[in-house]
């Protein structure tokens, strides 16, 4: 009996050691996984690091061409990942008909830690086969001079009264670094997203209404809900009207998307928590930028930070209308279709130098004004499908992360919200508890079996 008791004890200890090893492995896996979750803060040796930009995991890798002859064709509905090095222009090819309008957004991601000039950025244009310019857009990193994602867009628009770029044929997307930038010697990674918008039936109006509700609404004062922001456009967190809370570290950009229907207006405010210390002033410190469903910039706002709580809001924006594409300037021109509009919140890396690594609490206040209206009668669907639809009329949106997800209506969305509310730490404790119970049951079962057949 003494030998059996000793053998059983040894078996119990061995099983427990095995279970403990598995639990440790699971805990380590959770720690690694949580560091990569959208909106979480990765820390190493007590220093918070800004998570990198999250490229679309399904993006197709392509090589940028230095000339038009070898330019890779871009297909609407496919996201591409490429790179831009040096000062040379790079080319991508578009094969377009004479009916649909084509949009291509280009998100450029400079190498982390690169020192830039305020004029450093990208210029994006669409040209026809005869070098005629269909559109151009330039975006820079601005006064922060920091390496962070910037997005510009190009378009071949089919518009009444526009003579150039209306015919079917081969077009080229041209991407280059701005001439005023610095020579950092590092390639900039690119994410390219082409979208096709079908024509609408009838001619429609071409005169943009001059009167709209430009009053600033009262700020939302409801209790905030937890919504960790995404790390890129492709995994932007869907939110509806309300107050949403998260944490941000210096150098990080949080991405959200909001369903805005035809006739509705988007209002957004971001609040930054106090640091608890007064160590100078950072200008600019906090940026809030709005983008339309094809990732074209609508408007932005920026504010400095001196260690005390700060708040900044987007200017009042016109209602979303199809006719807005005939407006001469932004923000009206970009508010041309319904769908998920993006909000990007960026905290300057210089904040860490003055006030510490964080993380810092942020609140995003989103309000949707106006009444949803019927949109234009499109002759077909967008590519990819559902880009210009919120899903509010006629059922669930076909776009990823549709309006039902934003409202928390889907099972997957509810599961995600539940896990988010539970928190990584609580989820870890839950899993460890399950492992512990399982390990104990397995140990007891093996001990009972060994007691019945000790020589097995």
C-alpha cells in the first residue's frame, strides 16, 4: 500500500505539472494575442508601443511599376498591398468602361520611427492613356512630422458636363512622394483599394443645395460604452450614435466606422483624458479625421495638449447627397454617397516625450443628424458589393461589418462585444479556470485507473 500511495502521489504530481505547463502556454498565448488585438496596448520593458497599421489580411501583394508598360492591373473589389521607395513615380493600371465611376484610395504607411518633414506625404493621381489628368490628391504628415498612416485618393468620374476622362479605355493610377519631403531612405508600404460605382438612372440634379443645417448640436452626455478601435481601415470598429471609450498610446491611430445614410449628417467629437502632469505643450497632439466609404478624406480637426483634458470636434458637415459630387470643394464634395464613413483618431508620439507613454483615455462622441432618405436608383451594384449601403433600408447590408454589426444586432457582433466587455484579463481567468478543472478531473481519473491496475 505504501508503494502504491507513493506511486499515486508521483502520478498526481506529474499530471499537475503537465497541466500547469499547458496553463502557462495558454497564458502566454493569450498575452501575445492580446497585444495584437485592435485597441490594445503592447508594452515591453515598461514602454508602451503604438500598434502598427493593420493592412487588410486578404490584400494581394503586387510590385509597383516604374512605367506604364509593366503596370499591374487593379480590379475593383480586390485590396492590394505594395510599396513606394524613393522619389520615383509608380504606376498601376485601370481598365474602365464609359459608365461606372472608379475610385482608388491609397494608404501610405511610413516606416515607424522615421523622422519626416511636415511636407512629407504622397500625391495620388489618375491619368488617361494620353497623360490627361482625371484627378489628383495630395496628403502630408503635417506639423507633427511623425511617421503615421496617411490616405489620399484618385478617381475617374463620369459626370455630366465633364469632357475629359469620360471614355472607356486604359487609365493609370500614379503614386509618388511629395517633392517637399525628406529623403528618409525607407520604403513606404501602400494599401490600395479600388471601388466601382455604377451609374444612376436619369440625369438628376447637378446644382448643389446651398442651404443645410449647419448648427452644431448639443454634445452627447450619455454613459460611454467600451469600443476598442481598429488598427486600420479593414478592421475599423463599427459604432453607431453614442459615446465610445477606449485607450490610446502616443503614435497610435484608432479606426472606427459609422453608418451614415442618404440625407443624414455625421457629427463627431473626441475627448482626451488628462495626464496628471504639466510638462509643457504639444502642438498638434490629437487629430480626428473623417473619411467617406471609399476612404476619401472629408474633414479633419486637430488640437494641442498640455497635460489637461482636451476636446475637439469636426466642423458641421452637410448631409450626404448624390449631387454633392458636383460641389467645387470639400467637405461637401466627398459626402457623395451613403455607407460606412470612417473616423481615425491619432495621438502624437511627442505626447510620450512630455507626459509619458500612457495609455491615455479617449472618448469618441458620435451623433447622426437628419432623416434617412431614399438614394439614387443605381443601374447595378457597386464593386465590391454594399459599399454605398448602410443596410438600414431593405435588410442587412452586404458589406463587411454592416449596419446590423454596428448596432450590435448580429450574433458575431454580440459575441465580440461580450468578449470586449469581459476584458482580456477576465477571459484569461475563465480559460485558466477551465484548464484547471479539466486537469484535476484528468488527474483523478488517471489515479483511479492506476489504483485499479497499478502495473498497467
